[in-house]
C-alpha cells in the first residue's frame, strides 16, 4: 500500500458571496430580535402581553436558527416533518403543565 | 444511485424494498444527528416546561422591580437577580452580562455556519479559520457561565433574611448568602435548583460541543477530511452546535427575561 500523502484531490470552489451575505443577514436578524427583547424587558410592564411577545420572538429566532443555520428547510419533506411534527406535542405539554402549575398555585395560596 | 424521479428514490436494480435507497436523502450520520437532537429537544423541553409549571405555581413578585428583595415567598424578578458584572463590584447592570453571553453564543453559531459553508466548498483554510473562531466563542461562553455560577453561588454582599427549614429539619430565620440546592437568597428553593439543573445541563452540552469542535478543527487542519473526500463531519458537528445555541435562546427567554 502506498503511503498516503497529505495532498487532496478535492477541488476548492470559490466563495459564493451571495450565500455568505445571507448568513450574515440571518445573524443580523437574530441579534436584532435579541436587542428588541432586551429593550422590551425594561420598558414594558410585566404581564401576559410581554410574556406572549417574548415567546413569539423566541420561536421566531428558533425558526431562523433551524431553517437558515441548520438547513432543515433544505431537507426533503419527510425528514422535515419527522423533526417538526413531534414538537407539536410539546406545545400541548406546555399548555397542560401551565394549567397544572396554576392549579397548584390556587391550592397553595 | 440512479437519478431520482420520485419523492422516494428507487434504485432501479433493487426496487423499493431491496435496500440501497435513500428515502430521506441524507447520510446516515446526519440523519442520526437529527434524531439525537430531537431526543435532546425532548429532554430540554422537559426541563424548561418543569420550570414554567413550577414558576406559575408560585406568586410573582408584585411590587416595583427596583424595591425587590429576595424572599422564598415569591418568585424573584430575574433582572434584579442577574445584574452583576465581572470586575465591576457593586455596579447594578441588569441582564447586561447574560446579554453579552447570548451575543457570544449567537456569534459562534454564525462562525460555525460559515465553517459549514466553507466545508461545502472543500476550502480547508476557511474551515480551519471559522472552526477556530467557533472554538474561541464556545470557550468564552463557558468561561462566562463559570463566572455567572460563581457569582450566583456566592451571592450578594447583603444577602436576604429568610425563614426556612434548615438541613437539621428546624425552622430558622437567618440571613442567607448566595445559593445552593437547599436554600438561596433570591427566591424559593426551586429557583436555584432549576437554575443549576437547566443552565448546568446546557453548559454540559456546550462542554461536549467544545470537545467536538476541537476534534473537528484538528482533523480539518491536518487534512483528514481532504483525504476522506468530504467535509460532512463539519456539517454534523455544526448541527449539534446550532442546537446548543437554539436551546440557549429558550433558556435566555425563560430564565432571564420572563
């Protein structure tokens, strides 16, 4: 067997500036959403409106990370849905346990 | 493989059930990474949903935020708990430090996706460069978290006067400094317990991620992936690293904002 040289037969492709620009744009959006959340934490009164806005912005950020950074949107539909559909059950779990928690609150206080 | 004309690629030689098909058109490693991450989402979701449900079972602090004092009677206001900065003792800087940590982690996620993009182009120099930046981001984040924990455990100068059941089973009233799993100066015992378990579990994932990043950086630098003929490992480790960032986005909202 020949000694493997540290040389590659792979062809290095040139940078695709458009793709790289899109990555930085996504990064900018993520940072902007975080800044908005930050400002809201100090300017808005605490309550269901603020918490709802936080959750919506968080899910929005999660969507960007999964679609743009993890490229889930580029996978075929069966793979995409086998990841996303199970998460729907989590939404139900959140609703149920928030209800459970507030019932415990009523019992305790 | 033959050209795919249907949604499920059918190998012309073997048919649908004969093997050799790639219905999800992703490699074994990438597929398994996705399903591992799905199971990890469930674990983190269990932690975070537990946090929410325990939180709503306690009264919220009702008064204005700037008159907040720690008590185990109500859930604390996060911006009054996480308000310290390293090297700036006594400065009231609500959420500034954790904001910086979030920026670091998102930035390292960006450099990771740039490394993945460079991997698609087989560009070894770019992969090595961006992997190194990601590694720096990961280590910085972990160091910040270490400081954050240290501060959380040791507490403020004043502490809080709490009435609680101590480890000997006696009801005592005394000044409590910092936090442990039994009692803490910020809020109910569950507050510190959940803080330790959730940010700790996340920090553990970051630590594993940093090891993986280093491995990937090293292998890329010495040309393992060039010899292998593809940079898919960068993509797989990238998925894991983005997931760590994804979880932090939720931890940040639930723990520090709400």
